[in-house]
C-alpha cells in the first residue's frame, strides 16, 4: 500500500495482537485496510498493489504496464515483435535494450498472485532464444538477441530461479531481482496501475487502456472533457472519477 516503514510496523503490531488460529489472509487484509484508514480515509478507494495487478487483463493491459515499468527502469522498449528463427517465427511481447544488451520480452500474467511460476516459462524462453540466434547465424534474420527477459506478477519457483540463473535469463517477478522487481519499480516511480482503484469500473478501465492509459498518473494527466469523451462518461461522472483518483494518488504518494 506504499506505507512508510514506521506506519507498516505500527499496523503489523496492532493487527498481530488480533490474530487467531485459522484466520484467513482475506480477513487479515480487511483488518489492514480498516486500520490504515485512520491515516488516510481515501485508502478505502484502493485495492492493494498485488491484487490490483492481478485483476488486470493479460492483453493488452498487463503487457502495456510491463512496457512502462521497463521504460522507467532504463530500458528502450518496442512492443509486440515477431522474431524469425531457424525453425519458426516467434511472436513476443516486446524487445528491450539496456547497457548494450538486447532482450526479447515475455509478459506472463496470473490472476492468482499466490501461485508460483514454474520452470516451463523459462524453458520456452530459452528455446525461443536458441532458435532466433540459430536463425541469425544462418542469415534468416539480422537481429541478434542476447538474452530472454520474463516478467510475471507472482514469484518464481526455486526450480525456475535455478534454471533461469543457469541460462542467464532475466526473470522479473513480484519482488525479484533486488531493486528490479515489480513492487520496487512501481513504488520507486509511483507507477500505480488504474486497476488499484476500487471505484473504477472494468468497462471504464478497458476504455482507458484502449486509449493508452494504464496508470493512475496517466489518468491524472487527462482533463475532464477528454476523460469523458474517451470513456463515454458524463462530465459529472468523469469529474467524480478524477477526484477519487486524486485522493487515492495522494494516499499512495504521501505514505
């Protein structure tokens, strides 16, 4: 939720005293939201970051979100590319370049953010890399790819981490690698997605995404007239949405 260490520790200590055997995580989350409202009433308008990301649509919303995160982390990103290999063509979610290294990007979204991402995604990425580079050697393509880059909104299994490390795959997950996990990138750049807003209807969010807006920051850059036009909302409804977004942003920004 973007709280400071002080606030987070205070909340944890308060809630820990109320825990009991058998309590489920959803109940704990509700207790956290209730406690945090005393700091910022607008917290009621927000989902926590992990849940917000989990309700994104895999395409194009999560893919666009990943491209923005990578761009803000110093990567040059091109979306939706087709790579020619020795044996086949491969449709990938993007190409990214940083420090002279060229990556192909695969964004893998999971609605269940508690699930671990296993080794299969890494194996597939390795196979694509081998085929494309064999194609480069044979002259099928003039594009050489140095590494694979996989971005997920969950954690990787131990086997996936072991394999990815061995195969030199850059695997970005919820909180890994250090300073480059999704959580760190979002909090550092204040790149909170629209899907964290409770009051934002799915149909409205879809219209915003289709117009290139996936972040709260981007929403706040709109004027009310443009927002109403893009979402087919009334001017009053668009104004209310913008006010809720501003209040939520202040909560996230100031913690």
